[in-house]
């Protein structure tokens, strides 16, 4: 009946500090980046432009596909220490249009090298690994991996970096998929917007193990015999591929079958190990 909670907090200066949690944290960018890259859908929050006809007084949150990566930039060598987050979406989406406006403003600004230029965004990733059921609802909990980062989003206009971002995002979602599809044409590339999020700070939190129990409940053997307690492991289960009506290939490619099998097995393994993790 132990729980394990790890925390990572990343500051822009490179100095790392711990959040006030029960146990020690693991302080490195790899923790945050791994969670982000293994989460199929990220949630990106931002404040809409006051001039946006669809804007309101509320922040906006959008589900997006993205991943962490690095791209050679001799002018900013330190940027690649932690990498950046690439996001992609329709060039007509609200966030992409907002980044286009910001990019145009920066181009006309004499000091467009400021680290605070770009659109302030929050990027969040969460994976549920289990539901911990105690003898009382008060002690219920969840096993999970979560990461949140704060940064500034910039529209990527360099053709080489755009292609790098699109390829890495595609292959992070499904390895080798970029190499096993038709190369995007000019119209498709034009209709796709790519954002590069410069990371200002980030934090990760991981919870594993069973749940705590009230000391009085633990002494009540009758209660412990009548009510089940434990952890229900949870993970995404990828199903059998369903061919499109237009598909003429005849069979599911091996790289796709191997990825599905490997991801399902790894997800189940992690969830089960997290359910019995101990601080000892």
C-alpha cells in the first residue's frame, strides 16, 4: 500500500527544482519529453486575440498532435539542450492564424530576438495508468504520467524545418509512417501550419503504486473482507486495423502490426508494474 510520486521541474536557466511532493523527483528533460512523445493527443491552451471575431473572455484549449525534437540552429545553440515542441494543424486554425499575426509583428519589430516573442501557450499531456480503489472513496486515486510545459509558439516558415517537423511528428505518432506514404504535395504543405514552441519551463509528475488506507480501516478485518480494494491497470489498447474502402494493398503492413503489438504490450506491462510499484 505504497504510492510513488516523481516530479520534475525544468527552469529556463537550466536550474532544476523540486515541487513539494511526497517523494524525490527525477529531474531531467527526458522525463518530460518522453511523456509528451508517448501521448497521442496533446492539449494546447492559449489566449485568443482580442480582434478575433470568435474570441471571448475565456482561454482556448485545443487537442493537437505534436512531439519534442531539435533542429539545427547555430544562432541559438543552447536551445537544443532541451529541444522544442512541434505542433501541426490547419493553416486556417485559430492558433496558426494567431501565430501568423505574431510572426508578422515580430518581423516589423526592431527587437524580435526576445525569448518572450511568439504566442504564450501551455501544452499538457496525461496518460492514465490505473485506478486505485481504496476502502473509502476519500483514499481513491489514479496512477498516471503527466507533463505540462509553458513556452512561446512561433510559426515555422523555413521549408527545411517545416519538413523536419512534419516528418518527426508523423513518425512519433506512428514510426516509419512518413517513409511509407506519398510525399506531401505543394497544396498540402501550404494548407498545413507548423508551430515551434520554445520551452520556457516544464514539469512532470508520475504517480504509481497502490493507495493509502485509513489506519482505522486497516484494523477492521470485516471491512477488508467485505469490500475489494486494489488497482485496476489502465492503458490504451490499439485495435485491429480496419482497411479503408479505397485500400487496394490487400494486407496490413508489417511495420504497423509490429507497432500495434509493441505499443499494446508495453502499455499493459507499464500499467501492471505501476500497480504494484513500491517505495521500498
